[in-house]
């Protein structure tokens, strides 16, 4: 017998059998539970998708209780240890790790698309010098749809592939230009001799040297951070990418919306909040007093806890190890000692343990970015570069899913019932 759910409606006494598939029931099956007449049937109320599956996906798997994260079935720990960002990007998009030839061809295709149209540079020059780099990034990604009108052909596989290549390849260039614009330095063209992350560092930090040579340890650290941020299931920005994309808009416009969602301090800005918290604490000696305030409800422990993970975020373990490798090159971030002691105290305190508040990916990533020379305004932009492949993979999966319809959630209306218009003289 197939798995079913028996629901008895106490309003009518009727019992309904609802099929269970993959641990879920279809929300539309609830519509048949009605009191009759004009009653449209039962619906669920779930304003933050706390327990609602909005899609089926084969890309990323998370087990929050066990602290498991996998891309296409591969554990994040193995990918961070052995893979590169572009290899992982290929895996996320196509479902399998590439052969050597496939990886070579893929890397070449990305490299050949890193340049941006010269008019994009002029567009970016229109922003004031103090414009936030993430705002510039969002605006520029959206504007790119005007440079590639073929991007509207979303059901043409060849066109879709070209836009995906363009987005993955050009977002680091746009991000680097946004950074250089903010500090008044000339833009640096991509260097096709360098790796994906090496070239990004080149466009960010090259000065007067003829050839920029990135530090191998920092280059690898950035690659690992990009792998860890490449996708993360149906988070706020990915849901935005799918929702906007469901209208059949071009991927540049959809991704501008996804990046805007990422810009929020509860999403892509969380690691910046961690740094602010550590600076406010000031010294290791001040940690007990800070923890006491948090437990009294007078502050928040930033970088701890996660909507999905109810144990140690697997990405946080990798980032913590990566932080030490970065500090060997840059010198130790002075906030590290505060972070380590804060983590130690929190993990031994029943208050935090009982609430399953463990370090998440944001707790150490900001320390690494700061040590590498990135201003805090660039943190969300770095996140967006890495997440681009996840967004476009989820977008394409959504487009090709036969269940996809334009996103249109229901609402519970709490406003006035019908009433008559009152002429202005009588109000």
C-alpha cells in the first residue's frame, strides 16, 4: 500500500487520504479539504518556508542535524581538500566531475569570457566613489542583460550555456572593477595566464608590476572559500533566483535579484557582523561579560547557529583550518584570539549547546577576508562570485523542471471586507 496521510476534518467529520511522496504531501492536495460552497479548500501558512519544499533538486544535499553538506553526492570536505573551484563548478552544473579534457575545455571557455564590454566599464564609472561595491555589483549584473540580448532565449540550450559561461567568468571582473572604483584605482584587465582565483586577485590588487603573481597559499585559500560558498540548497538568494527566473526573465536580471537578496545582513552580510562583534568585544578578557549579556537577551552571538544546521557547520571546520594557512602568509588577524576563546566558551556552555548554537561558515570567513586585504564592504561581493554557479545551476534546473510554474504564493487576507466609496466632501 502506498504511503498516505489520513486527515479528518473536525469541521465536517470527513476523512481524506493524501499521498505521501519523499516525506512530503502536495500542498494542492489540501484544496480538496473543504467545508463546501464557496470554501476554496485548505491551504498551509508558512511565511518563511520553515517546512515547505518549493522544488525538487539534484544539486545540493544538506543534513542539518548531522552537519552534512554534499554537492551532487560528493562531501564538501573532499571537494575542499582535493578539488578546485572551476572543477566544482562543472560538477554542480553538469552533475559529474569532469575528465581532464572536459576540465581543460571548461577552464578555457571560462577564461575566454572574463573580459567585459568596454561600455560596462563606462557604466560603472557613473557610480560615485563611495558607492557600496555590492550595490555596484548588483546594478552592473542587471545591466549586463542589455549587452547580451540573446540571453532572453532561455529555452535555447546553446544560448543558455553561453550566458552561464558569461556569468561565471565575468562576475569576478565586475567585482574587481567595483572594488577598484571604490578606491580610485584604474581597472586591471583579466590575465588569461592565471587561474580563476589567481586572476581575480590580479584584477583586485595589481599595482605597477608588469606581471602579477598571486601568493599560492592565498590563491588556494580563496579557491577553497569559493568552493564552500558555491551552493547551499534553497537559501534566500537561491529561492529568489528560482522565483524571479520562473517568470522566464533572462538570467542576468534573475541573478541581479538573487544578489540583492544576498546583500542583506541576515544572509551575505553575516560575516561582516561577526567582525563588528569581535571588535566590540575588544579583548579576550571582555568575553565572559559579553557572553553574560547574550544569555540575558541583551545582545546576539553572531556567527553561531544556522537555520539549517543544528550541529557544527561542516564548512566552518574547513574555514577554521584554512584561516591558519592564510595567517602563515599575512600574519595573524588580531581578532583571532577573541574568536577562538569565544568559540571555546560557547561550545562548553549549556545555554548555547542546548540551543544548538554552533559556529557557522561566517564565523571565520570574515577574519580570512580581512587578513587578505579585503575591506568588509567586499565580503558580500566575494560571496556572490562563489555563489554564481549555484544560482545558474538552480536556475537551469528550475527551467527544465516540468513542474515549474511562475511563482505565485497564496496569502491570508486580513483587510477590510467590501465597503462603499465615500466622496471626498463626505469624509
